[in-house]
C-alpha cells in the first residue's frame, strides 16, 4: 500500500475548533486511519508533503514547510462544495537522499497511474528532478515551467543540489524534454552563460519585469506546462519572507496567485509543487498563508478546466505574413477566448504542432511580425 510510504501530518489542534469546519479545506479526505484503504483513483488531486532538504545549499529548514502550509491551507474555505481531494501525509524519508528521491518518484508515478494530480509541498527544489522523472515516464514529451528568480543550473555540472538540479533535467539522456520555461527571472541574479544556454536550447524565458507588465501574458506559457515548480523566493520579501535569500524584488502575492490559477485551469497540467519555503524565516506565518492561498487558487482553476480546444469549439484564423512568405494559423476558443497557433514540421508533410499563445501573438502576426513563441517552437521541431 502506498500509504505505508507516509506519516500523518501534524495539524494544529486549533483547526478542529474552527466554525464551519465542513466547509473548509480541512474536510478533504485524509488518507490515514479509517481512510487508508481508499483508492487514489477516487480522487482528482492528491496532496503529498516532502519534508526533505538535505540537498539544500543555502536554505536549510524547508523540510518543515509541508505542515506549516497545511496549517494555513486547512483553515481556508473550499472554492467549491464538492472536491475530490485527498492528503496522503508526509513522505517518510529514506536513509539516503537517493532513497528519498526514489520514493518520491515511485509515489508520483502511482498517483499519475491513478489519473490523479500530485500537489507537492516541499522541501527543497531539487525534488523537482525525481518528480520530472516520474512525469517523463508517462508522457511522450514534457514541458516544465519554473517560477523562480534565477536559473538553477549551478556552476559545476557535476554537482547536484537545490541550486543546480536543472543540470540533471536539461542534460538528462532523454528526448522527451521539450521545453523548460522560467518565469520571473531577475537578470542581475543570472550569469550570461545561463542566459546563453537557455537561448541556445530555445527554452522559454520571461523576465520579472516583463511578466509583471502584463501577468496575463504568462498564461500561454503556463498552459503548455505539464509540471509547474515554484520557488517561493520568486515572490518579493514583503509578501513572502520565508527564505534565507528572499529578495526585495519579485512577484506580489496577487500575481503569484493569478499564475497558480492559470496553472490549475491548464487542461494538460499533471503536477504542481511549491518549494523552498523556510518557516524559520517566516513572519507571523505570512509566507505559509500565501502558499495556502496559491494552492487555493490552483484548486479553483483545476475545477474550472474547460478542455475547450479538444472539444473543437474553436474559430480558425489564417494570417499571411507576406514579407516572410509564411502563413500562420491561429485558433481562438469560442468557449474561453484562449488562443493557439500552428507551427509546421518541415520534415514531415502536413505535420504540425499546435501550441498555446495569446491575442498579443495574433496582433503581432497581423502587423507582419512572427511571434517569438512560433520561432522558438519552429527551431525546436525542425
């Protein structure tokens, strides 16, 4: 039984004394005690805590975050009355980090086999790698989106920790990785060599200022992601102080919650995780409370999924770029007003890839400009 991999979470007794408890998220199913025999397939979302930070380099203490987040999350009222959400508890750590990674990978694989979505409470962000490995095993291609103030490549390819885990993912011997998107990076934290690497591999990057100018423009990038991994340090210190290197700049709480909603409503999204929250540096549980609200918005988005492209309720628009000798085909959902575009695969006749985009990309094409999303995808598939 997968339950044997977990310990029950430590929940404040005061939560049980709250009024209207049945309307709060505490009333989700806790897969312990009498509920241990419940099947994972009975649920849409499975919460798992990973109290592991042995590979943290600068932010030791995030191992205590899962229960700190839960103690704020379970106070919140449900976004909808009927939710099929369960909490497995906290993963029992292995004797070695390798054992913990293997256990996490196995658990995520089992949740995905049950066609449920793992909602991960970290822990340090190196946990992204075993989660990615689990997702990789169940999909033809994988898109990873990371909300972070920097690119976690590290300075030494041989070192693997919370600041260099991307080396393992990007240089992992697999052809399944299609895109690594970073949203919210701050250029003064990023060496030019890392920017050059992201550009060379045609990965998606969105600077903090660019994202904050129009937060809705992050939606197509998040809509393409199979797994979204949030480093809590991407949020500015005033809203999320619980990190040893929390920055004066970053996303506001409202913005990160909006992006969590975009992530939840993404029809293809299979895993969501919050990492690097260190309660030792928190102020009056401010960051844990924000993390709980991030999760609340993700859950709200999840239960509002529209599956609008697959249902075929879309309008097709063709833009001819005369100066480039190229037609770009756009699709607009009649249900949600979301946009997609086609990118041709030149090696195979009539083959194409459809990716998420925004109305802004359509307007660029109308003005005879090829959208950056189109270019990046074209170079990756041709």
